[in-house]
C-alpha cells in the first residue's frame, strides 16, 4: 500500500503536469507581506481611524477586535457599499500594504519556482485580495514583473468580489484564454481554496505551519505542501 507521502507526491506531480497556467495567491505563497509590518496593527489603525470619525458603532465588537484588515474593510463595505467612506478606507489599507511591501519577506523557494515555471513555458498570474499596486511594487523589487505581466488581478472597488468569490480567478482565466481544468491555483487560506473550487480550478495548498495546514484541510483541500521546494523539484522533474 502506498504511503500518505507517496500519495501526496503523485497528486502533486499530476497537478503540475496538467497545469498550463498557474494562478498564485500573493500574500503567503509569494511572500509574507506583513512579516515586519504587522497586519494586526494595520487592522487596529483602520478601526481607530473609523472611531476618530465618530463611527465607533459601525463595527461590531468582534469586528473591532479583528486582527485582519480585510475583515474590517469588508465589514464597512457591507454597511456602506460603494461609498466614499469605503473608498477612503480601502486607500488607507493600500497605503499600509505599500509600506509592508518594502519589508515583505519572500517565501522560501518562491522566486526560483516562479522563474523555473516561466522558463518551461507555463503562464503565471496573480489572483489576490491585496491591491494590484502593492503586488506590482513587490514583483518589481524582486525582478519578477516579467514572469506575471500583465496578469495581476487584485482588489478592486467591488469589495464583495474578494475571495472566496472567484471573480479574480475568472478574470485571470479569461485573460489567459484558459479553461479551468488546465489551470492550477496556489493558495494558503480557506478562501483561496473555496474560490478555486467555485471556479473549477484544481488547488494546491501551501501551509507554512501546522495551523495553516489544518485550516486548509478542514476546508477540503487535499493536496497541501509545507515547502515550495517540493513544488520546484516536481516542476523540474516534469520538465
């Protein structure tokens, strides 16, 4: 009987062999955006900004205590969709993400994997809830812009279309002329998996720790790696 490790290796190779376009989440698989610029402090800053404008009651207590800036942004958008308030809050988040991009920590093996996949002719795109301006800034700093351009699909003013909605995946598939079953998404959160599932795109989970792995597997992800080095090796073997 094959071991779980052997089964996982076979599943990984099958995913890679079938993929003609790879859709990457940004914060997690490519880099740790808030490695040195705390996401928790950014979320607190957004809450404080709202309170400074007399909008303390706009958020519930759990929302005010959220450690996720995107959760704060979504909460405001649910109550005032398309408003100037949401646009201003989104811009404040973008500015914080841009600060974070300057000190973001590259995910181990991400850069060589991106370059290797590009070299063997696989098309790459980014499908993220972060601002595309932030993604562009980071990719340029790493010399990776050409591996993805122009296929960066990030946060828009339509915040209800953030993942787990598959909108950004659909945009990437349309732009690259790809059928869902010829694509592969790499993500590190349940919302990535759910978006890929909804879009009909095969999914590869990346989990840098056991907590992340459990969240992905509890959501339904079946193939999860703890290092992109495993993926790089599989790509080289398949080339």
